[in-house]
C-alpha cells in the first residue's frame, strides 16, 4: 500500500507538474480517493430515471435523496481532507511552525461538518437549507452554550498566536504548578504539555490567557542561562588581612598573584574572596562574560553573611547547566578556607 501511494504521488508530480510535497500530502490525505467516491453517487442519481430500475415515483425520489446525501457526505470528506492538506503544507515551512494553525483549521472543520449536516437534514426532510439556518438563528444561545469551549478556545488560540505567547516546543511553567514542561500540541480546545516527569498535562487555551505562566523561550534563545546563588560566610571569621596573609594568597592562588592593595587601605578576607570569585568566573570558559556578572555582599542575617554570585552560563542544556554550575560552586566553597573564612552552617 505504501509503495502504491509513493508511485501515485510520483505520477501526479510528473503528469500534472505538481510539487512533490503537495502531491505526497494530497495522496496521504486521500483527497483523490474521496473525490472518486463522489462519482458513483452522480452516476446512480442520473441513471436511475433513465434505466427505470426502481418503480414508483416516491421510491425513486427517496433513492435520489439518499444519493444526494451520499454525495454531500463525500464532499464534506473532500473539503475536510483539503483543510488537512493546507495544514500539512503550512507546517512544512519552518517560519510558520512558530504560529500553529491547527486550532483555526479545527474551527473550519467544525463549520464544514455543521453546514454539511444541515444540508443533509434538509435533503432528507425535503426542506430548503436556508429555512433550517433561519430556525437555528433563533436558537443561537443554545448553540453558543453547546460550542462554548470551542469558541473560547478559538479566541484564546488567536490571542496566543497573534501575541506570540506560545509555540510548539516552548518550555512553559504554570504558576499553579499544574504543568512544567514542553508544549507538544496546540489545538482548538487543548494545549498538550509533556512535563519533565514524562506525564502529559492537558490545559484549555483560555486558561493560559486568563492566568499567568512562565515561558522559558527567551532564555533558550538568549546567549546564556542565569545562575543566582549565595554563599553564606560565618560573620565571626571576617577580618582585616595583614601583609603576610596577602603575600601567602598571592603565592598560593594563581588568579590572585597580581592583586594590588591601595595605600592606606587594608582589605578584608571577604573582600579578597569576592575578588577571587569574580576573577575565577571571568576566566571560566563556559561563563558568558558579555552578560551581567555580579558578586555582591548582601545584608547579614542570623544565618551568616550572604555573598550573592550572579552570572550566566553559555551552555543552556539542562543537565549540562546543572553539572557546570555545581562544579563551579564546589570550587568556590572549597576555596573559602584559603582566605581564612568559614562557611556558616546552622547547628
């Protein structure tokens, strides 16, 4: 079957000068199959009166109506298949993948099947379709109630797409913790998110419009991923450095060998430690020094003196990011005693 489809798509490409991708999609969505289904209905509809196979005017009219219903059903399938072809062609373009159109296509699918159903009912009861549509206008409130989720989903989908709030492949995190993972699919009524524990969260699009959520796309597209941690020092170990201590630090720590002390100033060991952290990060190959790099002492608390270490790593892949930042802080923590400091640890 697969070989036949490939042969047919190649034949369409060469015979009708159709683009290979379009030909493949037309064949895979069975557009020509559904078009071929219409032909028997047309033949039966026009040949029944000529061949006089069915006797009786009433039975003939019923049979012809059934033929019309059959043809309308086939036309609905053809239009539905063409909508899916348009969606497939749209999704093949890399620039358009960021703006998913599946929700909009589903709206048109609902309209096609709804209008087709009205026409089929009108044919069966021998009434004009316009009469049925006029009657449905009076029950618009009921229809809005039935299709409430679809209408809300469509409007929310338009907002999400127009404002570029959400794309397939985005890592998003909901404020209530109900989802934290990668967007897999955006449809008319649902947004499917694969969480990091491999579970699937299904959320209505209008929930994302009405509530806050964090999209990590900006981080993924930027030049670095932020690291913001603190190292808590025991306040009792902070002190001024004498010349002997400064000389020892210059000799034993390569990054500090050219440290200069201004006249009439006596640095503290915490000050030299902050300077070491800064130089170490600037020398690290994975740290993006083009972005902010801040080493600051925060207000002392009952848990010690916090040293905030704020920088960005060039490697944004989750596992590598965690490994590298862990290695960096292992080193920084291990260097604390070299400056005659001690980490604060609650007892």
